[in-house]
């Protein structure tokens, strides 16, 4: 099964997040990524209702943690705050039944790639130990492949995190990989190479991924674009490779027209399956 849905509520939607899942399903979509990107402000009662309504409408839920998380900071205070924020996301995620807690791992800064990675790995271990000590069991942390070359989050790095920890699986943002690699995804063979690397090293049973058109510079990601604006990477070859490879996957649309483009991806997918 390949599920598709938006990152957050549909554009122009005026109802509550608690009740958005009927709308998502009516649009022909079956996934949704709750956005805590500018901080988590969610009461337990509402998180439980999100879980209930998403299950009722068969919409798979994930959560995106705050953008300002930095598990690789040279400042201990920043790391502690980042661990606290991800801890809160995992707790709320358990209430709502979020199957992935997505986050950007951190930044290299003056530490360099190797040292920043090691600090991030240590911070992840501390977070997991805290969650387990608190009795939180139903969580999967999902570090995302990041779009800027200054960020921790290359494909190799998120795979290595996932190899080390049982509660960690990657979020594969194909647009970020494309931008970080200077336009490295041109067709099916490029997608196949990425997926074969993940499957060979992780035996991944379900792929969680993000998709958007993306503009980039030498430093990596610049801004997101809709699928109709002509920016890469191409989406059709990804769907071909996922279907032909028998992948179970969730594709979250992160374009400026996230719901519209999620429906477009879903239509392309169904068209390919019908052929």
C-alpha cells in the first residue's frame, strides 16, 4: 500500500485539526502529517481525538517536530531543549497514534561533519533512554534527510542513525536529497539507487517520505514549489519505482499547494496502478 497526504491541513481549510480527517478522506487521501514545526501546542484530549478520528477515517498520521531542534549543538542547553521538545512530541504522538515523529537532526556549525554527527547520535541515545524510562514504548523517531549542506541529515547519516537504534527509521525527503546533491535525481534509476541503499541496509518495511518541487543553490535547498512549476525532482519515476519494487510507503506532500499536489500524486499513482 502507498498512502498519500498533506503536510498539515489543506490550504484554506477553516475547521479544526481534530476534525480534518473526514476532509482528508473525502479528498481521496489517506495520510496526514501533523505540524508541530513552530512548537507543540496540543492538549491531550485533542491528541486523543485526533487518534480516534484518524482511525475512523483510515488516515495514517505522522508528526513533524519543531524546525529549531538541534541535537548536534555545541551548547548543552540547546541539546537539552531539543531533547525536551522531541520527548514531548513522542508523548503526544503516542496519544494521537502517530507512527513517525519526523525532525531535522541538527547543524554542523563549527564542529565539522564527523563531530556534529557523533554529538547528534549521542543526543538521540539520551532521548530514547528518557522515553523508555518514562514508559513510552510506541514511538518511532524519524530523522529527515535535510536540504542544506550545513545540516546534519545526509542520506548516509539518517541511515546510520537507523542502523544503530531500534526506535529510529528515516524520513526520506527526495526533494532535499535532490537539492543537497545539486539536482542528483533525474529519473527512475536515481530513485532505485536510493531505495536499494535503504532496503539493503535497513530492510525497511515501510518507507516514510516527503515530496515537493524544489529550488536550490550551491548551498542546497532554497524554497519549495508546486508540482506544476517545473522544478525537480520528477514524481512519476518515484511512483513507478515504488510500485514495481512492491514498497509500502507514505508520501507526504510539502508543496505550497500541499493538498492539491497530494491529490495529483494520488491520481498519478492510481493511473500507474491501473496500467
